[in-house]
C-alpha cells in the first residue's frame, strides 16, 4: 500500500544569510535551539551570550531543522479537497469527504501525525538493522575462524598420517595415500561450504548496508511516496534477515591411530573420524573400543561427555566426580560435599549436577573446578537434568512437573508430562525425551519406567514409546539411571533387566537393540554418546563399555 501514500513534504532550504548580521559569507553554522543560521563570527557571539550560551550550535550540514511542512495532495475523487487524513485500517490517505463516505467507522489520523509515526518506525527499524548487521558481521568472522581451525586440524591429521606412514614404510603407502585423498576431499567440501556460507552472509550484509544508507540519507527530505515505499521495503525485507537461525558448523576431523599389527595394515594406519556420517544401528556390526571399571567399582549413575575422548562420571555412594578417557584412565577427580546423581554440561563447559537421594538443590562445577549451588527448586526435588542448545535447563522432579530454568538458575516456565518424570534429554530440534513411571526409585536408586515420551517446543506430546521392538516381544518396563541421545536425535535407553540398550529414532515406532550377547554387557544403567558418536555404557558393577557403531 506504500504507493498510495503519496503525500509530499515541502523542502526547507538552508538559509543563505546570517540571522544576525545578514552576511552571506561563511554561513557554516546552525543553532538547533533557535532554528537559525549563523556565520562563524556571530556563532562565537551567540555562544557567549548569557541566554544562548547553552544552545546547540552545529555545522550547518548537521542541522536538525524542524521547519518541514506537509503539502497534502488534492483528492482525485473530490476535486479541490486536500488529502490531509490517513486511514489506519486501509493504509491510504484521504480527504474529509472520502472519510465521511467510505471510512467513517475506521481509525484515522492527521497526515502529519502519521508521517511522524512512520519516521519513528524507520528510526526503530534502523536500530534493528544495525543490530542484525552486527550479528552477521560477527557470525561471518566466527565462521572464518572455524574454517581456519578446521584446516589446522586437517594439517595436524596430515602430520600424524605421515608419522604412521614412516613407521609402516612401503607397506602402508597406499593406505596413507587414500586417507590423504580423503582429507583433501574434506578440505574441498569445507571450502565449498565456507564459500557458500560467506557469499550468503556477504549478500545479506550488502543488502542491509544498502537499506541503512537508504534510511539514513533520505529520511528527512523524502516525499511521502518514497517514505511509505521505503517503510514497505523495511517491513518485507527485515524479517528475511533471521538472526535466530543457528549455523551448522563443520566438525574438524580427528585421526584415530591404530595399533601396529602386520595383518591389519588399515587399522595400523588409522582412519578419519568426521562428525557428519550417520551410521545405522546394527548389533552385529557394533565394535567394542574398550572396557574398563571405575575406581570405586560401584554402580554408574550418569556419564556426561565433554569432548571426543573424555567424560565425567558419577558413581553410586561416592562423593567424588571422575573425569575418565575412553580407555579408562582417570584424568581428574573432584571431591564434593554431596553425592552426585545426574550430570549435564552447558555451552560454557560448566557441569550441572543433581543430588543422589532426592534434593531440591542443583550444583554447578565451573571450569576452574569451583563447586557452587546453581539453584534451589524447592519444594520440588531435582532428579534428571539436561541443557538444550538454546541454553534452557530442563529438570525432572519425580512428579508430572518439569521445571525449565535459564542459565542463571531462574525458573522461566514449567511443563507437564504423563506420569512422574524420570530421565530427560534435550534434542537438537528443541524437543525433549523423557522416561516416565509411577514411583521415585526401584532399588539402588534405579528408575523403574514404563514409557518414554517426546514433547515438542509447544509442550505437546508428539511421540511415545512403550517398549515396542523391531525384533522380539514388547517390553513391559525398563530400569535405568540415565538416557542419552546422539546428534541425529536417536534416543538411547539402557535396561538393567534385559542387559540391553534400546535405540529409538523419531521416524520409527519400534526401538532397535544396540548390543549383542558377544559384547558381554551386564546390567547397563547409564549411557551417553560423545562427539565422535561413540556410545559409553555404564553398568551396575562399575564396568564401562565404549562402543562404536
């Protein structure tokens, strides 16, 4: 409708004589308070005068002139009538007779008032544009840094490959060359992805800069037609620059070195671990990377991965957290004054911890290993905990209520689930998966659950799993301490009763079995999936199995 809003603003010419001495030389200054032009000499006197010493005197090109007048158009329907009214319902200018005949029940304004409103709108949108510009500039800079880090990681892998190659000499040349070609392919794919990403952001930045220039340069002295056309452009184009969309960034490859074995040259050279390759769940093809036991040899309550190789673990009846690598080496331990239960890591690499046995307190372990109370959710009890990608903290409470907190520990909302909430995990889509049951603990603080549900971002239950399997009879119940998901939002549910970990995918109604009897997993209770896609399984006797799909 902007083309119909065609009222004009009369231009006020910059005065060419000084308001005091009427000189036409050096008219370089303007008093915004008096709305008068000044020569350089009179400007000094103006600022010395007692009444005007505090006036705002600026270079004449920066003058804030208020002497704009609105010259309404003549109505095309009613000759001789001025279009000095604006219909807010129809978004058109009109004369008084148009108002009486067609718009009497509509909301209307004086045209000068509406022009002021439109200009204020443009000023507000200008602020939004500048904010979006900063976001895209920052995002582009961050993306370029990620690309550099990605290439550095590839270079590091190349060096490792060359070291392995020298050790194996001529026998491994073909394998090493294959891996190097694969790395080159990754670089090529990343270059293509990076270029596409940068081109998209650069186009947006260029478009936003152009809009900003149009607003800043033309706002004060543009016609009503141009004004409303520009505001129309702002309304249609600004929503296109969505800064809430999260970019999918590449994960640098990691070279997994193999053990030297003359019969397994390929494993001796190693392989590239790239984050974007999805592997289907097949219990016959699951490879066991390692098996180890934690120091206390007690039930594993929760496992929380923090990178490709390490994870924090809470062990039953222990007031100590253990940081362990995937081969069982304890990298670090932290002593607490409470017994930890469920663990989750935030985007700032801090660890949130609930208490074993039921407590309203949630603790936080900072990167400098300082332990503090994150929040108190009294009168409810904090059980399982998980953090979403947009930094919302979801906490089950052994009731139908799920608390949602911000990163300051403040309650921002709550939602309900069917049955008492047990284990919880946040999905990449913003949905959450929850196991539910009817009693707080079964034995040894193990949850007794009958159903798993998925709740979407509008707090609606969109899926449920009640034990249906792709092979075998339906499960009546499961027992576990903690569940997990991978980057593809497949949910992993361990079951103490059947010595199995079930994998539930959102597009399937039945779960798949992760394990085979040959893996020797007994009484699994906790599970996690690290950034490499490796599945860590913690068992009742303190044994941990690390599996590769």
